[in-house]
C-alpha cells in the first residue's frame, strides 16, 4: 500500500527544491539543510549526477528526500532505487503515476488547470503541485482552483521566494511550499553552505510563525 505524501512529510511544510550539479555537493548540502531545520528535500532530475546526488542525500539520514522533475516511468524506477521517498513531476502523466503506485511511492503531479485537477482527482490523488505557481498567477490562481476541489491539497512551486512563502502557507489548501531560494545554483557554485543554512533557518522560522498564528486561531474557535 502506498504511503501518503503527507505521511512522508510528517508535518514538514517547507520543501527545498534542489538542482545539484555534482555528487560532491550532496553531503555538505544535506548537512546545511538539516542543521538549518529542514526535514525534507526534493532533488530534481535535471543534471547528469541527479541520481547519485539523491542517493547520497537519502543516505544522510537527516532528510526525507524525494525526486523532482520526474518525466518517465523509467526515471521513477531509478529514483526509487536511489532512495527517493516520494516523486514529484512537473505535469500530470498517467504512466508516471501508475509506476509510482506499482512501486509504492507517493507521487505529486504538477497541474496548471482545472482539467488537470479533475484528472488527478479521478486518479485518486489528494495532493498536487501547482506549477509554475507565480507565473500562473500565484495565490489568486491557487485559491480559484482550490475552490471547486475542497479536498485537494496543493504544493505550490515555481517562482516562490522568501517574501511569498508565508502568504502561501497561510492558505488552508496549501500542504507545503516548494522553492529553490534556500539553495540556489549560485550558492552551490561558490560553496556557500553557510548562507544556505542561514536561509533555511529563516524559512523554517517563517513556517513556525504561520503555524503559531494557526494554533491561536484554532484555540479561539
């Protein structure tokens, strides 16, 4: 039986989206994210070393690591063999979803329209990725799409940065927010793991602030 994506996240609402060009960066990056308070991460299949990076980061043990930018069933197999605990795709592909189900790994397909949301619902999914979130209209689009699908949870990614993170997280339809601002290609090129750690700390603190407000609101109802 496939474990749900929310179970893998286990309350983690911040999903660093990582494009890592070298396996040598995997260990220091995992350390920086984990020390900064991150508990999960998505390694995109956009580089030749992505599979090895994912394997190294999964072996770190401090993060629940998944595979992103997964386009084919064959990539699903490679990602799961490398230790991916979840799979994220930029779009909706029935074959990718079927392979994830076969292997028992949660899948979060990307959607941009109500039609794609209906496909996800028909496939029995309760979590989707809104991508590219900011280019599609950001929170206004997310809320418009969420309204006819009250049981669907969203993981918006694409163009989101620290200034927009809290606003997305405050929306009840948002399960988690994905972004690369904590560990950009520039950070990795210059080996600036100290700044990655700093930005991760700030992002985790922003999550905690939103959750504190939510807790107060729940106590008043």
